[in-house]
């Protein structure tokens, strides 16, 4: 492929598209290459802002705050699919407030009357809730309007990219293979989309490291129910048994969901690593390579902060 003078981004999920928009709006030419645009894992996301199970905190805090500020700004435009929504995260035993609680001005402990039956503790707060199919189309439009170009093509090696001035590796689960980094692993996640029976607030359960999650994310006429976190599993096939269990877990918290018609199931494989990798590298021939991967289930939460850092690295590289 010929991309003379352009920055080539590999990856068409929320990380690649956001990075592309940030670079384009900084005045830099961008060509994006991916097998699927937008990527299926990003389409499958819930998606609620929250830096969950991702490190290192010193960087995650900064990246999360950048994204939080951007999403707050976008929430005023219905076309973005971003809204500020209040709700509760609860646990069946006493839990301490997460590190990221200090980033939210209205974060507070729930009163007993705010908790569903069977829950001992929880917190109420307001965060961005993102309707991913809508949001990803918004990002695609913003990318094109800024002058970005794209090509649907599977990239098996960064050596396939010819004449890019800089390569940015945002390939999600495939980023590890492209970077010869065997520390990246999949965590399979499934969500079920149902018609909304009238829910306006989110709910999520702090289930720790359990593979069985409980989250209820209202998006207007639909609600996204979650979910699963199957470590080491990369299959994107729908699992009807898991989908039924998801609905049952969520309906136990919110009974109105028990008879809500199912609209769709969405499956993704979260690209997980012990620490998010956003750093400069180079190909064997000296072409600069910037990595932006390993976000796990916090890709949306970190997207704008990591994209901003990539812009800074490109500027330093140039």
C-alpha cells in the first residue's frame, strides 16, 4: 500500500479511530488500515466510562481524565451517542471506593434505600454512557470530514506497510502479534441488547474477578445488558446459554428486564495486557512505530487520553 508522507494507523476500533481523529485535527495526514471498520470488539462494548482493572494508575488517571472531559463535551450532541447518566455500582459485601472515584465530583456512598435487595454497599455517580454503534459512526464521519482515508485490509505484519512516515499500532488483540508481544491476551465479553422497559439509570455490580458480570446500560429505546469476562477466550461467536444467563442475572436486579424482547447479542474480545502500552518504537528499517494497545475493557475510557499522547509522540518523532 502506498501512503507517502502519511501516518498509517493499523486498527479500526475505537482506539484507532479516536487516534486518527486526534492526529487529523492536529493537522497531520492519516491513512487507516483494518480488516473491519469499525472493529467488532468496539461495537460490542457497553459502554460506560470507568477505568476498570487497567494499569498503570499514574497514566490511566491522566488518560481517563482527558477522555472524561471530551465525553462531557460530546454529551450535549445527541448525534454522538454520548450521554451523562447517573446510576449505582453496588456489591453484595462491603467494598471500598475505587481509585477513580476521586475523578468524579458527585461520587457518593449509597443510602440503604438506593440498593437492590441482596446488596450491602454501593456508590452513586454520574458518568458518560456511550451508545457504541452510534458513537463509532460519529467517529467515522469526523475522521472522514477531517480528511482521513481508510482501507479495509487485514495486516499480518507491519512490514506490509510501505512509505508511511509513521506507523501507529492500534490493532487491539492483533496488536500484540504485530509487535511480537506475547503478553497480550483476549478476555471474551458478551452483551445482550433488549428493548428498554423504561430504565433511565445505569446499574453495575462489582463482581471482582468473576467471569459473570452484571451491568445494565440504558440507551434510549434499548438497554445493553452484561456480561461476561472469559479470560483467554477470543471466539466472537454468540453463546445462547451465556446470553440467557446474562438476562437472568440482570433481571434478578431489575425485574422489568425479565420479559424485555431481545434485540441482539454482541461479542468482543478485550485486548488485555498487564499494562497499557503507549510508547515509541521503530521497525527494523528505522520507520517509527507508535504503539497504542492493551486497554482491556477500558478502551473507550482511555481512548482520547491515549490518542492525545500519540499526537505528542508523533510531534516528538517528527
